[in-house]
C-alpha cells in the first residue's frame, strides 16, 4: 500500500472519480462511459476489497483510514489512498458523505446469461426493476437465502449504481448477474436449460408458494437440478427454479406471465394487496431454499 495522500483542495484532479456523484451517477449507469463505479461505507468497501473488481482508489476521512488499516495492508501499490477532511470530501462528492468512506473500482464485462446459469439451481429474474434500493435489497436477499444469480431484463436498473451497491451491503459484488436478452423471449431459453419459471403475482388465482412442494415436478427440456435427499436416504430429482418478479405497481408484463410455467403468490392477510418486491423475493427465496434443503 502506498502512503496515504492528503487532499485539501476539492478541485484536485486526482479525485475526479468522486466528483459530483449525485449528478454524474445517472450518466455512469447508462452505458458506463468511464467504466467505473463507487462503493460507499466501510462494510461495502471491505466487500469490494474481497471481490474480483479492480480497485482504482479510495477517498477516506482520517478516522476511517484507521479503521480500514488492516484491510488495506495487501492493497496493490498501484492503488492510491486519499485522505480528506469531511468538508473537503463532501465538497468533492456533492453530498454529505456521512459514512466518510468512498472507493472507486473498475467495472468488469457483464457476462452472458448462459455463463451465470452454469451450475445454478435457483435464480431470480427481474423485469423492469428501476428502484435502486429495491435492486440492492434484492442482491442482499439472494445472497442471504442461497440464490445463485440474478438475471435482469434490458430495462432494469444498473446493479452497480452507488445506492444499489450500498443497500446490498456489497453483496452485488459477489452475486453473479447478467442481462437476459431478448426480452421476454429469452425466458424460453431458461426453460430449455431445465429451469421451471415461477412468476410472482398477487393474483388470487395463483398457486400459494407454500404449496408448490406438493406439485408434480414440471417438465424440463434440459438438465435437472442436482438430486436432493427426501429424508429416507434416497434422492429425488428437483427442477431448477427461476423466480420471476416485476416492478412494484405494474408488476410483470402479460408477455412475461405467459412465458412462465406457473404463477405463484404469497398468502397474505385479507385487505393487503401486495408486498415490496424485495420483501416478496426474500419470502419466496426462503421458501424455495428451505424446500431445497429437504
């Protein structure tokens, strides 16, 4: 690790990666012209340091440098660590960086969907999710409940937007993700790969998700999931599962619903229409992974 570099001028060009983040992030998320993203907060930065994403630099308040000292011991000597007083840090970023810690990292090429599906058993597929906090929470939930990957339609938001990365607690840096295109036609490719596609909907005619274990396995054109124990010492085949969710409000498109093998719902108290989409995903994933554990 290089010795920390003091930044006392908000106009210093060495910290341009962090400049006016609230204005620049939207343009960064559309096409990634500068090929970078920002991690915010100590917990997220620690996750970044453990990930495959190349760190470009760090910009820290003095007290945060002390707390990250052990984590930075193996940082490559090419990575600069900048230290700035809180007022300077906020002037650079354009907002109150109350966490006092930012890091810049290079993006990696988004892999094709086929590569993140290799060996996957449970994946989440998202249509039109544009709320960055919901998207970040989705990655946190997938990591928490043992999902294998997230596939996004072309209209879904950028998972590496700063707020998404922060809300995910850095889990977006470890959960594989890819774009599923063309949409929704590529859902058929999921089915061909052996996935049953479960579309989540509040429609009362949908099957309650706590009943799907009793359903006969759906036909799969491709490979089945690895067998699991049925509790008696023998094993049973269980299809790979893709959990399909849409944005709050509009929900899933008619085309996406039509491509699903089954529509499922979470039973709720009378008078309650639906749940936050990331909350619904957490409940469904818990149910699916509990079934997988046998």
